[in-house]
């Protein structure tokens, strides 16, 4: 497996609409071809956008999967003989049934394993949040509606939640389903986008990984907040108790109900996991 890792190719966006993706071989090219939404202000050492790029193309081996990341994946029996061949930074995935607001993967990986083709969605995090929990997003949407400000977000949630969790997003009274209140919205869109990419690329297996980078620049209480949010997400998807969710472990395979309204596939299983890398300014990991 180790001998295969340098064969991984990374790509960023095309130079012009409709053009071919451009090969990424350096951190500088990652920013040039696939910059984060916040541009240079977000491209800072010890923060997630920069450190994700450094983890994948900042080492002496060139383009290669970070060891903690690949160690977690290959420990799962369904990912035996895993080989990652392509990666796409800032990959945009339109959510089906909608005309705007695509899911943007920090990194989308394509590979193969004994089960067949595999698609891996990667969300990089330092201590930035996973967007707000659904409770906060719902209250904001409610205020907008009361002020007669247009928002399509509740309708998006009403499409995604049944397809991913098998429950309704709202109660009969029109309030947010309390079972969903603490789930971070970003993880819901990440799950939907990973499933869609897996189906479009004819994969047999999907994987969603949160890669956490902790350092002197991260606040422990914010990192812990994110860990709890991810654990609650795993519990909702796979009925694994949130208290049992551990770092550097993949959980699953899980399946979701899917549905015609979103065309999220029900036949592709998914694995979920979070892996943490400790970093410093002077070295890639500790």
C-alpha cells in the first residue's frame, strides 16, 4: 500500500469554465487553483485550509495521503487494499433538486479497494465550527420569514433530512424536529454531497472523514465542541452512541433511506470517521 501512495494525483479548478482540471503539485498551486472561500485571509498556517493542503502535498514524498488519515481508512475491513488515485480540492457538488448552493468539499478523493470503487469526502477543521447547529439555523430562517426575507434553506432541510435520517425535518406544528437540533448543518450537506459524488462516479462505497488539525492556535473548548457535534451526527446516522465515538476510528457501514426528492442513493453504504493531527509551525505533524 505505501508504495502506491505517491501515485495519487491532485487537481484544482479549471483555468476557464468547462476546461480541464489543473494538476496540483505544490501548496502554492493548491491555493492558485482551489482557494478557500475566504481567500488569503483564510490561507493561514495552523488553520484548516492551509494545513489540509500541507498535509497532502507539503511533505518530502510529494503528493501522498497523510499517514494518520490513511492508517484510519486502511484499518477498516471494507477498505482492504485501498488505493487512492485522484483528489479534487474545493470540489463543488450540486445538491440534487436545487439550482444553487452546492456542497463544496474541502477535498474529494477517488480510489479503489477490494469492494470496488470508493469515494471519500474530506472536511478539514481546526477549531472553526461546522456551521451552526440546526437549531440556530432554523431560528435564523424563522426570523427571516417573519421579516418577509426570502430563504430556501428550510425547504432544503425538508428534502435532505428524510433522505439521510429517515425522519421528518419538522414537527406537525411546523417546528424543527427536536431530534435534529444539535446536528451541525455542514455535516448534513457533506453527507449528501459525498453520497451524490459516490453515485455519479459509480462507487461501491462512500466515506466521509473530518480531518482535524490541532495546534497552539486552536482553542480546546472549540475543538471539543466540534467533536461532540460530530459524535452526535454519527449517532443520528448510524445509531452509534455519541459517547462511544472515538477519534481515528471509522464507523459503519451505514445506509440511508435516500429518496426521489434529492436522488440521494440508498444502495451505497457509507463509513464515517474523524482523525486528528497535531501540528506546529516548524513540522508537519507531531
